[in-house]
């Protein structure tokens, strides 16, 4: 048996991390078994489906770098792969269930159903769902009413007084009383469109889906799906309900925890390989002691038997760690190319200065979006800081002026091109200044750092001086000295 599984999103919102984890696990399982991974667009919710969300799905997977073997954009043996184009299949399937007496026509109006809900609410009734009023209408009478043009829906006949059993690969054998299943749910709506449950089952059957890996939030729907399969006389695919993705507070991951949509992760400056690497670890085990994998390595190591039953906790700090790790694997040129979209307004093109700046901040960032604020001082003169910002610990204004005067030659020095030689030269000259001033070398660096970068904490000072050049660096020191000397005259 060839493994065939699918990712079947509804285009009613942006792609989020939970959906991507489901798609990724399906992809990895299919590839680990030499099977096929299918994309199916479940757009039966006509009111909420939007072409913009379809495009978002395609853009997201193009960015992430893994794709399906069959789908709406590339076709396949079972096309079409968009449910709104498959209405005839569902109508035929609904008719089959009607003919088998496994479904029935329901003529209840929306008004009646709303009144039923209100009555139950007023009487504090524990009953929910449809009351099966139309279930026992004689077939001939029901057909006559349909033929006369009376609006109707098609409802499934849930077997009464029974239980439904199915096996889940992760959770084991599950039994569900039919009285706890949604009472006779709608399969085909009055506009001829299917509900999710009918379309999902029919498509999985017709597309020869062998395994359904989906989030545990869909577990309550599975007894209903099992009943639909049984009503048709079809074999069910093997189900595996994946562990939920939770926030640090133990609740389902949502916007209150941080970014959840892939668009937001992209805006914040996460790399696709870092996001994929971390997501693939959420609820699954691989080689012990290893965290970093390529997509191909994940596919080779993925084992459905090593999924965890317990919910996975999404740790943003751990994701940041992964992202920083991947950032540091980039060359300065590669990082500059990735950073350019985040630095609009600061730089217009990938210049030598911009590429050089990457070397200064590569070890200091976790997100691409952090780059502009860390390198802005190289491209535009930082505003003058308050005099106290220049002060080393235990130094006053007069001492700070002295240290900056003594350190001025460090800004205008000609440094060797070789990094090691430049570092040695810089350290030697700074130690000389510190000895003359009777302070530690860090006290010499502080006022000079603030004069050059505008901040007490910054990328490496030597690298900043070399990138800025003697003229700009010296001009900034002179401007800062003027500020400090003016403050001392007050």
C-alpha cells in the first residue's frame, strides 16, 4: 500500500503555526514512507473563503520551501483539488446515502431551528442540536416535497442506541456513544453545497487517502466521520490525532502568546529553515542529542511511532535561539540580502558598508528585524547623548572629557586591513591611553563608544571605527567633545 496523506486547509484565514505543523508532519511522514503528500483546498465555507487566503497559503509554502506532490496548483490524478469545484461528487454521495436510507431530507426552516434553540434555552434543557423532526417523514412524501420545490437539506441518520469505535495511531482504541455525536448533522446544504464533514470523508475516500494526521482538536469529529464511512460501506483511513500546540500557560497557542501566523513570523525576521526546524520538533522525537536538521534529514528520521501524546509547548525563546543559530550560518553577503527588506529607509542597496555591518551584528541578533536599530549609526549620525551617558563608572564630567581627548587618536588611526593585526594594534593603543589616564581599558572605551555609536552598548567598537572611516569617526568625537565641554561650562 502506498502511503497517501493530505493537508486540507480552509482558506478562511492566514496560515498559522498549528496548521503548518500539521502540514509538515504529513509531508515528513509521506516522504519517510516513499508516499505522496497532497494539498486539498476545503473551501466549502463560501461566506468566509477568500482568494487572498489561498494566495497566502501558496506564498507561505513557497517561503518555507516544501511542497505537495498533488494539489490545486499542479494537478494530479484526482483533480480537482479544490472542493468548490467538486460539488457533483458530494451531491452524488448524498444521493447514495438517501437511497440507502442512511440519510434523509429535512425541511425545517432556519426560523424553526432558531425557535427550537430559544425554547431549550428558556427551559434550561440539556438537549442540543437537531430534534430529528423530519427523520421519520415517509420517503415518498419527502420526495414529493422536494419535487414541488420546497427548500431542504440532507441530514445523516445517526444510528440510535449504539456506540462508534475507531482506532487512533497515537491515542489507541476509542469508543464514543452515538448519543454524544451531533444529532443527525447536515450533509448537504440547501444551496447544494456540502458541509465540511461530508466533503472531507468523500474526498479522502475518492483520493485514496490512507492516513489522516490532524490536530487533536478534530478528535470529536472523528466518530461522526466514522459513522459516515460506515454508512457508505467504505474503509476508513488510519487516523492519527497530533498533540496540540500550547502556549507557556498550558492553553492553546493564540495571539496572546505572541506571533502565530506565518506572516507575522516573517515580519519579525525569522528564517524559514529555523521556523521549520523548530516546528518539526513540536511533539515529535528524532535522534537523541540532536537539534539541528535539514528538511531531508527530518524526512529520513521521521517516525510516526515517536510522536508524543502530551501537548507540545511553543517556546518563543527557543525559536529565537534556533533563528540566531541559522543567522550565524549565513555569509555576510547572504545576511545582507536577507536584511535589505527590513532596512528600507536606512539603505537603498546592498553596499560594501552594509555587508560589512553584518559582520558586526551577526553574533548579536536573533531576528532580522533587529538589524536596522543596531546598524543605523553607521548610515546616519546618531543624536548626541546626554553628557551622563558618556561617563564610565566612577568618572565625572571632567574625567570623561579627559578620556575622550586621550582616546581621540583611536578614532583617527589607520588600522591594518588584517583583522587580527587591527585588533592587536587597537588593544595596544587603548592600553597606552588607559595607562596615561590611570584607568581600566573599559573606561577608555565607554565615552568613545557613545561618541561613535550613540549608545553605551553597541556592536564592536573597532569594527565600527574601521567601517565609518577616519573622517566620520573623528568628526563624531569632536562633536561629542564640544557637547561635554559646553556642559562643563554651565
